[in-house]
C-alpha cells in the first residue's frame, strides 16, 4: 500500500501516520516529492490488508499495490533515483559509460583498454576477475590478482571499477576493490547472494537473467533493496529467444517498461545483448535513444586474442566512434556524459 499525503499535510500529520504504522508492526519508506509525500508501507500482507488510513489527518488517499515488488516500484518512489557510485552519479540527467574487457587478462591488456576507455569519456572500467563461464574448461578469470589489477589500472587512469561477484563468500573481497558490484545474468536469482548484497553498502548492477521476465528481474532487485541497500542499477543484457543469429535478443523495450514500473536507473549492455561487435554500435545508439541511463560495453585492445567474448568486443577505434555518436544522442535526450 502507498499512502499519499495531501499537499497541505504537516510534519505532524506525517509523523502521525508513521506512528500508527509502527504500532501496527509495519515498516515504511518515505518519498518526499515537490508537493506531496508518499509513504510506502511494507510488511505482513494481512496487516496491510486490514490497515485503515484514509481517515487520518493529512492523508489524501491510499493505493493498494498489486505487484510483489514495492521498494523498486515507481509508485513508492515517483522520482527517478540517482545513485552515487564512488562520486559518479548514475541516473537522472547523467549518462554513465562502463567499458573494458570481458575478462581481466593482464596488466598490459588492461592498461591499453583503460587508456581508450578514458579517452573516449567513460567513467567506469569494467572487467571480470571471476568469470561465470558456460564451460568449465574455459578461462575462469584471474581471481584476486585480477581484482588488484583492475583497481590499480582504474586508479592510474582516474576511472571507477565495476566487476562481477559470483559467490556470496566473495562479497567482502570484491567490495574491497570495486566501486560497483556486478551481478551477472546467471546469478540474477541467486537469492542468498542478493540478500547478502542487501547488507553491502556499495551499489549493485543487477543484470537481467537469461530468461527472466521483467517482473522476475524487478523482484530480484527488491531482494537487494529489502535487505537495506537501495543503490541498485538495472542492466538489460539481452534475453534468450528462438533467434540464433545473435547471441541474445536485446530487449530495448525493457528500458521503456522499467522506466514506467521503477525509479531505478537502467543501463544497457549491447555487447552481451547481441554477441556481435558489428551490432554494438547501432544498439548502443538505440539504447541511449530509448532512454537508458548508460551503457556497459566490452572493449579489448586485440579482440582476436581475447580470452573471452572477443567476438563482441570493440576495438579502441570503434569505441571512440560509439562515444562520439552517443554523446550527440545523449544531448537530444537531455543527458550529459
Ligand atoms: C559479463 O559482463 O562479462 C557477463 C558475463 O555478463 P552476463 O552476466 O550478462 O552474461
Ligand atoms: Mn563478457
């Protein structure tokens, strides 16, 4: 349920509502807009069903929420959320770009990638140190060593770090090096890990699962927020369909859907979304035009020898071209890089 306070509601009226919710053993979430405050109610379903708030002073109306996710929902928080990731703002009128190799392979590789990422105007260096590979015989990542390399190189170039965490037990370790935790598509419904990330303070980029509906994806985000970490960024990275030409089908309509349903920032991954470097540039442009708050793009100095995802990695020259194009589209969308 959400309780919409009238435009003339006083601080005492709002405190009265909060006190009643506390007496009922319910939790609440306040969202202060320009002329109205919204009190989102969370807790036992039966208690909420029996709650009578319309007669309380200052209350304009109450609205029952049918969706299971609450904190994620735009009903609870009408304004777009802007997330602070180590000083870089994600959401609102900013366009955030995260770029770098699929996997951290060596200091040299990472430095070459980081130089191009920085020169192109991105704010984040991406790179996997723990890789969730489909085959156990494929490169699994450099682990701790990879994390150290990422931090070192990102600091050299004045970039922030985003990297994937694949195991609940690695959260503290990854958190010591990363500015943003990445939860990969394969772990979108790893509920134990989502709960643990709810206790972490750093932002979490939650990728959409391989075959996840929008509702399942938003419910996964709710797990993190319900745990206490409200800094969640959604990432559309393509879903599995019957199409085989592309690795996945990039669902750009999910950007518009999520913008309607949620206040959380949403970024798009055209690399995993298509699996083909040739398609990354047009899909990056389309994503920004669709209203995405940013992009995560795989860039490799030498994609032909990449240890993972070379087919979808941009060479530095192409990355530079994408950045040039999207900065112009961002202007039209009222966003700045
Ligand atoms: C990645 O970002 O390299 C990755 C493994 O992504 P996803 O979880 O979307 O497959
Ligand atoms: Mn990859």
